[in-house]
C-alpha cells in the first residue's frame, strides 16, 4: 500500500493565515495555512513510514501548485501503483482578517457516490473524532 499525500495552498496564496500579525496581538504566532498543511503532511508521512507504509508527497516545495497539476501528479503515481490512495490536507482559517472566529468543525471529503475511498475516509473520520472531539487545542 502507498499513501499519496497532498499539502494544500502555497506560499503565494493571498491571505490564508492567522490574523495575529495583522492586528499586532502576537506577531510571532503568525502562520500561513500552507505552512501548517506542510507540517501536518510531514508529520503524517513520518508516522506512516515508521509503520512501514510507503508514502509519496505530491507537493515538495512551498509554491502554490494548481489543482490540475496536483491531479496529474496523483494520477501518475496511482497509474504505477494501483494499491494507493490520496489524502489531501487542506486548512481553512476561521477569521475575519483581524481576529480569530470560533469554530468547532472539520470535514472529510471523498468522490461522489459510494467508493472504496469511503472506507478509508470513515476510518480517518472516526479516528480523528476519538482523538480530538471535546479537546481544545488552541484558544
């Protein structure tokens, strides 16, 4: 089995970051979504490799890769290794540009209709729910 990992956004994506630096509250805590996506993907890749699972990342730099290129790269990997699946990590900051807004949701998406992807998506969703629901990770 091989897991294909995709980290959303890119360094040139406008906005897409924490509001701390914009309002001067905590300038040192400013992070852009693409940075956090890459951190998450790197952590997932490291943990999977420790468990003997093959991993290939679609995005290996900070540029903002168009969706068509991401799809092309994923399809190229899949065409060589049919026993693989794609996990795309994508974040959406919850803020209005100057302050954080409260949110308490996340989502898992798959292709339309019931597919083999739904089995993995259900597993990921249930695992994340057990791990994070009811726990505050930031305030």
